[in-house]
């Protein structure tokens, strides 16, 4: 028989609800939990040294400008929904103008809660997680995030999708027919928050809704009560979903930003979706899907094969709760894969959106394995599942080696002050010139006045942070001014940016050394009178003359 788990102890009268719940969580954290969680956080702490990739820099720039009063979509441009911009704005508000702020939110606001939520998701309502389960969840969350995914693929929209999708699923499996409306509100709220970070996570929202109806139905004895619970839960989901949507549209509507929001998120984003596919044909799609699954080492494959076996055995012995967990975990994994596939791009970071649901599945299997080992008189306190988890991660030796390299080079930086070896880890040959980006940004910072403006061309927004500068135009990156497949209205957008540039010419421009025509080329700005001041293999810095020469030019 599974071990008994202590029931939740009532809090003293008059205790605040938030404090009561926090105390309840802390009460079940054992030393073993704490040790496992600290091991996980220590592994994830490598991310605090990560710089921005292009995506994080784009989102970060918009978040920083939003904090300064410049609205997304109106004053800055990206086709992401506002959730990730709000996250970066929060990071800058809390921690200042640093690249590591979003990494703190990623580690402690996304990955750590995933582990805790997974432990509660697999624990029956009214019980506390068994000793070691929370620590196991936190360790698993860190290993499955910072093992497969490096600096480029973490602290993205998908990190927040991961935690909110799991929060919705946790609310579903722990839903109560006696509080069907409240259960629905929680599911709708968390699922919609995930969607506001990345709309394709609607698949996870549907999975959570289906699991909620299932969880409520198994608590009822007759059809009428089942139907009533389902209707209340559905109404609750609608209310929960409406809350963040009303807040978002109300805010941007009050600011007069809805037309710009529609242009970016509907008109331009639609063209990006249509023209931005990175796979051709079913075979290439299957290959990309297989690669994404195997990027989790053996974990995904083992879990996907173990869940049906566990569900069959649980059903045979009449364990309805475990059957529900297996069904919810399977639904979550399918939804996670569909979230990636529907985008037809298969970027590595897209898979982060399903990490929370994968950790949930892993933790459910770990709990069952612990039950079986305890029943047979074997190892206890989650030690068996822990050993299996670690062995699965050892399959990806290169991922662990990356963490060791980060630690080694960080210690070298602390000892010598030389950051070159660490910076070299973030330079991806022929793709991302982090070392050049930082060098050029620091050069501009050293030579510019505090209020000087900078225009960085291409898709290299990380330079703004190295230089501590901003651009007055909406298109602080220029991909949508050059890529016809991404933007059917490219010519119109080019005219808009040129007019903005002409109205307030920035003192500094960083162009791409290897391009020689168009908006990204240094030669384009030399024709306006700009003068080359610094050059690297990737970037050229130009300075504005006293009077730029625009003649009758109206577009790039």
C-alpha cells in the first residue's frame, strides 16, 4: 500500500491567506527536499551568467522602453504578445538595467515554481507532498531546463508558458466538484496567462480544460451532478480567461494603442507565420519533432512509454487517481508537442513551453516508483526515482559539460577579471557574434554622450545594452525592413523608419560590415554623410556629421 501522507494542518485563526499557504508549503519541505532543491538551483544558477541572445535582447529592449513610458507596438516593434515584454519590464524595475534580471525571474519565477507545482499536482487534494517530492520536482525542473537548453533558448516566452501551463494543469487535477466554479476560474486564468506569452500554448489550455472536466466527473455519482459541475467549471474558465484579456485590452485601449497592436499582432504577424516556415514537407517535420524529443535525452521517451503501462496497472487495481494523473500527463505531453509543431519552425526554445508538463509527468512516475519500492521494502524517500532521473540526464554528457565550462570560466573571471573566455562561450560562429557585439557596444558607450541616440541595424539588439543606448524609431531592429517573406508591407515600414530616422538622426549607427546595400549597410549611411569610426568583422560604427544629407530620399 502507498504510504500515508499527513493531512494538511489548519492554520491559526486570523492568519492571512497568502501567509497561511506559504507556511503550509514550508512545513512540508524536509532537509532532503531542501538538499535536492539546492542541487537543482545550483545547476540552474549557471544561467545567471548568461548574456542576452537576440530574442532576449529584443524583448528586453521593449520592456526597458515600456518602463520608460514608450508603449510596445506604438513606439517599439516585435510580433510577440505583451506577456514577455511585461516580464522584462518587471525585471528591469526590480533589478535595474542588467541582463541577468530576466535570468533571475526565469530561475526563481519559472523553473523553481515548476518543481513545486509538479509535486502538488501529483499529490491528492487534502494531502501534503511526501518527503523528497518537492525537492525531486525542483531538481527535475532545473535538469530538464538548463540541461537541454542554453543561454539562447532560456528566459524566452516559453519559460513563462511552461509554468503557467503547469499551474493550469495542477488546478485541473486538483479540481473539486464542491468548488467547480473556483476550479474553473483558476484553470482559465493560468491557461490564458500562458497564451498571452505564446498563443500556440492554447493546446495546453485545451488539455487542462479537458482534464478538469474529467477530474470533476470522477467525483460525481450521477449525470445531473456531473453536468452541473461541468457547466460551472466552464463558466469559471470563461471568467478566469476574461480577467487577463480584459486587463490587457483595457490597458492598451486606454493608451490608444489597439490599432498599432492589431497591425503588429494580426496583420504583420500573419505574414510572418505564412512566410516564416522552416520545414518543407512531412518528413522534415517528423525529423525536427524527433530531434526536439531526443533533446530531452532519454527522459521524454522513457516517460512516454511508461505512462501507458502505469495507467494500465493503476486501472487494474482500481486506482482512479493515478489513472487521472497518467491521462493528464499524457494530454500535457501531446499538447506540448502540438504547441511546437503548429508553429512550423521547430526552434529549439519552442520546446521549453512543455518543460513544466514534462516535469509533471516525470514527477508522477517518480511518485509511483517510490510507492512500488516502499511496498516491496526497497529504497525509500524518493531515492530510487532520484537515481533514475540522474541516470537519464547522464545520457546527455555534453549538456553537463557545458555547465562545468560555465563554472570554470566564471571562476577564472572572478580570479583574474578577464571575461574573454566566458564571452567566447556565447559567440556562435557564423551566427551570433557576442564578442564583437559587446566590444562595439562598449566602444560606443566610451565615446558617446549620455543622451546620444544609436541605431543598430540588422537583428542585433544586444548592442543597445552593451552601449546603454536607445533608438527613437520604432524599428530598433531591421529584419522586417529587409525580409519580404516576413512582411508584405515592407516598403511602407521602410518609409516609416526612414521618416523617423530623418526627423531625428541618431548620432551613432551600427551597421553590418558584411552587407553593402540596403538599410543594414555602412555605405547607405556614408551616402548620408555619416563617417566610419570603428570596425570589426561583424559591425561598423558610424558617426553622424553636423548636417546629414537626405536629399529627396523617402525610403531605405
